[in-house]
C-alpha cells in the first residue's frame, strides 16, 4: 500500500511529525516537496533552498522510522504547483492536515474527471501551540513558539478600544489562560451604528478585532461590543467578544440582563444606551466605568466581569480544539 503527502517542509515541527507518523501505516511513502519557485509564491518568510529541505526532510523521516522501529520505502519528489503528481499517481491514499483537506477533495475531483480511482483521504488534526494557535513555520521563524509549540514570548493582545473596563476584563481573563500576556489598546472604528442590535453587535466586535490585529504584530486582535438583544419579553444587554488570530474569528458572549423600560424609553432620545444610562444615573460615561450593570445590580456585578466572561467564552472553541476535547462528545 502506498500513500502520498506534500508540503514545503521548511522548518520541521511537531505538526509535520504527526503527518509523517500517519504515513507509517503504509509500505511506501512518497512526499511531494515544493520547488523553490513555488515556495516563493506561497511563503512570505525566508525558506531553506530545495536541496537543504530535501535533505532535512529525509533525515527527519529516517529518525521517525528509527524511533518506531519500522522500515518503509521513501521517495521525495519535487512539485511545482498545488497538486503536483497527485492527480496522476497510482497511490492508495493521501495524507493531509485538517485545514488542507479541501485540496485533497479537489484532487479527487480531478482524478474522477480523468477516470482515475479516488485516493483515500486521511485527515490529521492540526497541532496547536500553548497559545491555542496552530503551530506553523512562520510563527517558529518569528520566535513566538518553538518546534513543539512552547511559547517563547508573552502572548500579545491588541484590543480595539481604549475603554478601561474592556482592557481590565481582557487582562483578567487572559491571566486565567496564559502564564504571560500583555494588552495593547488601540482606538479603532466598529463601523456600525453607535447602538447595535442583534447580529450587528457581532459584526462590530469582529470589525474592532480585525482592525486592531492588522495595526499591530499581536497574536490576537480583540473586539468588544455591547448590544441589545430581543428575547421576546424585552431587550437584554449582552457583551460580545471577537477574537481574531489572522485567519479566523471566534466569538463569546457575557451574561445578559433585561434593561428597565425607563432606560429603553430614554434610548429613543439618545444615540446609544450608554448615553441614556448616564442621564438616568447621573454617571458620566458609565460604559467606561463599572457600567449600567453595576448600577442596576446595586453593585453586585460590573461591566468588567461581563467583558471577562465574553473573552473567556470566545476562547472556548480554541481551547477545546487545541486540547482535542471533542473526543468526549
């Protein structure tokens, strides 16, 4: 039985090791290694020339074989595009990471159009670093993580707001997840109405997160947005957090509470709920302090707590994925 897999294999790390270990189930392993010209098209950071990558990869595989006490036939072939030799190969299976599974499906569509037997697709879960972001050669090159995903620098958050309650909530939440982190604040635009409702709240949070990320070299861009949600019996104030890592956004929500009718009536006279609550309570810029929730709960709860909850909930998909917790469901 024969399998194939491909990649640039510039900086060999634990993610590559997972792929190659999956290949040990086959007698023959053929690896498509990207040419220098193709690597230049896809990589924005320096890479080792083909001859060096080929030698390093061969030694890397030999070491895995030695540790597993197995022998396999290995062949490394240069490829100059996305598909390489995969559409024509006589192999039985193709091994990919979960994020490149779609490319394997496209290869099978090409094979089908050419009346060739589809390859069995073996998808290997991504390897994640301590910061719950996938391990990549780029991040290793930037010395953010080591080859096994251990964090080498503090985790940096770029917060798309100068609001103290948002910064404090984020910082407090980050302490519960990371050993070492820091928060940078930036004034960015949410690009939505001053008082968002329903799904618009999520969009505003994501806009803030992406703007903050693109303006810095942070690991995560963070956006908070408070909005009103109609649950039938009234409007509820809920904080939304968006966490962006350069590729995807995850969302989380805080606890919510029903707004008093008087506050909603005042909302009609103002642009946003914060202004309405400031008039109702006499507290200027109440959203920059302990929030309406602090006043309405008579000091039991704060806006900072809402933001901390929203951030931690936004991190749940990342934590559960990195820890492979889905096996319990």
